[in-house]
């Protein structure tokens, strides 16, 4: 097996893993998979809208999984700029998602 095939398989496996985790968080409401939320006290967790938080985190991880699949496609088709573009999009999406989720109190329950 060549190095290119191994890298492609890693991209595909990562995309599948991220899609599976996103499914569990978004549709099964496995909020304990969300870092920070899972270690918060019960009183602190009760301040947040868990379903909205799970929906946004699940969507973010679905997007990241899709970017990994596109990166694998770039590996198969030997399109170097697409692979680089996927890494840039993956990084920017992660950063923007983290900033979005941690600012503005978007997931606090309305009283």
C-alpha cells in the first residue's frame, strides 16, 4: 500500500468518524461528548439549552467530516490545491465555530 493510499484512507476514516460523532451529538443528544459541557456541574449544565447546543455542535462536526471527505477526494484525484484548501477550511471552520459557540450566550436558557 502506497503512502498516498494510506493518507486517503486516513482522510476517509476521519470523515466517517466525525460524521458518526456528529450524528450521536445532534440526533441522539449525547451532550456528554461536548468538551467543557461534560465536565460542568449539574447546576451549570441546567443553565444551557442542551438541544440547541447539540444541534450546533453536531452541525459543526458534520461540516468538518465533509471537509475531510473532500480532502480524500483531492488525494484520489491528485489535486494538491484542493487538499491545501481543505486544511485551510477545516482550520477556519473550527476556529469560527469555537468563537461562535463561546460568545454571546447563545445557548443560555431564556428565563
